[in-house]
C-alpha cells in the first residue's frame, strides 16, 4: 500500500500518514513495555529504526503537501 500511495501522494497521502502514526505507537509501546528486554535487542533496534520514519511521515507529509494534520487524518 505504501508503494502504491507513493505513486500518487497527493491522492493517497493518508496511508503513509497513518503508517507513521502506527510506527510511532510501536516505538512508544516497545520502550514503555520493555520489548527489548523480553524479545531481545532486535526489537529495540527495530523501534529505533522506526522512529525517524514515523517522525518524517507525521511531520514531513503535512509540510510537503501543504495540508493540515486533520486533513491527512480524514483523507481530505
């Protein structure tokens, strides 16, 4: 879905925006619930890798597309 939405980002920008929100929730959950301690350091490294992707999607897309966060959340 992310690949297809990248072909027409003006039309399908809400998919990568929501993906960024899901990634950010994973990062917060991984560190607050100590997934790294129970599942290993690989999960902690995954969470660290997802953090910049989430921040770019959440804060970069509104700036690049000149839309508000609400517009991206509601696909308008």
